[in-house]
């Protein structure tokens, strides 16, 4: 299967050269033409200009000419369409970028769908990109799509309320959907549609009004975030407990010298072994990281779990450490993603 237009372009050129060489050799040795006449006959046959024969064709030579004409019609038709498309795409960077984005989106699995590329959507995308988490953005404002399409942001122009647009974003293969539109009614509609289309999807929605919180949860959102409330709480906390807030802010930073909190599947740390406890993992001695939380298969969290805590299948552990320590942990247990 040819994957790119460039590949098809080279195949088209190869077919044209091949059919030309076959025509020249056929007329030269089957019809017993001179080299010049063989080239002449091949060119007028492939171009279908309708000039007369260089010399009369008989028997096998006529059969060869018929086969060459039929083959050349198909090959030239294919080649002209591919070469024309290639030239148009090369002369139109936006079209080329759009096709490249469609190719990237077509390969996505277990990805995140971000509905809306405003302030919240951009911050979500930035964070996901930092953690190498695959995502695709749905944005209905054409100017925004054109502005960011060339910046390696997989973005689809359309309204996320439309089921067909969600299908284009491969919602059936997505793992998360984040609805970050400014209007609660739009977020509610998206949550309803997304939940119907993918029962296993983890849905996170933005809400502006407290009255929308319960409606979004009932519609199928797993988490509802109110940015204004979080921002107000954060600013008030900077007055009440400034040092604690500053410390918690550092936990979300990414880079050398910063501190990270990671949530990891217990199967990664136990390496498939059964009946393992936190003490058996010996994570702190091996990597310097500290296990500060445990999430059982039912979703219940335990803060600062005991060393004897047994790790159940499908559970997760929350690990605290510096960037270097987290990197060492990932390498030791062959963990490729920051989160699942």
C-alpha cells in the first residue's frame, strides 16, 4: 500500500519510463524498426496524437501495438492525475500541511480529544505535548485552525457538537475527551454525544456556572473542572498558606531540578509478579522516588499508604520524585509514557 503522495509520484514516473522503454524495445525488435523509428512510434503511441506508422505493422507487431496502446492509456491516466496532484500540493503549503495532519490523525489510538482551542485548550495541549501524550484538537473557528495547523498541532476544523466531526477525531479509538468550550450548553451537548459514542471514554469537561456541574456529571462527564473557582481558590490559598501552595505548584513543573508526581500502573512496577507489596518494590532505594498514594481498582485513593499495602491488579500508585528520579524510574521499569 502506497502511504504518501511522494511515493505515488515516483511510482508514476517509474511506470512512464518503463512503458516507454518497453515500447521502444518492442518496436525495435518485434516490428524490426530502426532505433529512431522505434522511439518515434513509441512517442506517438503513448501521446495518442494519431500520426501514421513509420512503416506498416504486421502480425506480432500489431498485437504488441494494441497491448501497448491499452497499457499506456491506463498508465498515462494514472500518472497524469498523480503528477498533477503532486505539483498542486507542492505549490500549496497549506494543502500539504492539511494532508500531513490528516495522516497523523488517522494513526491515532488511545489519544486525547480536545474540544476547543482557547486558553484552556491551549494549556491542555501544551501539557499533553510535554508528556508526549497523543492528542487531536477540534476547533470551529477557521482562523485559529489555519494559524496553528502549521505548528505541529493536530487540529480539525469543525464543531465538536457534530457527531461526524467526533468520528473524524477517531472518538471510537480515543481514551480521553476534554471539552474546554466557553459555553456550558455546548460542553453538555458534547459530553452527551461523546458518552453515547464511546462508553469507555474518560470525559473531562469545563464548567463556568456551579449549576452546570451536576448536569455535566449526569450527562456522563467523569470530571468537571471550574477554572474560575480553581483560580480563586488558588489566589486565596497564596494568602492563607503561601509556602504550601508554592510547593504544590513546583510539583507540576517539568524539567531539570523540578519535582514531579506521576501516576503509574502497579503492573509496571511489579513486573507481573503477584502478591507484591509497596515494601517489596523497594522503589525509594532503587530510584530515589517515594510512593505517596495508592489507587485501588475501584478508584479509591489511599494517601501515604503503608509499606505492607498489597498491590492489586488494575491498581495504580502515585510516585513523587525529581525529574531525574522519575526518569530513572521510567527507565528501570521500561515505562514509556508519563501516564496512562
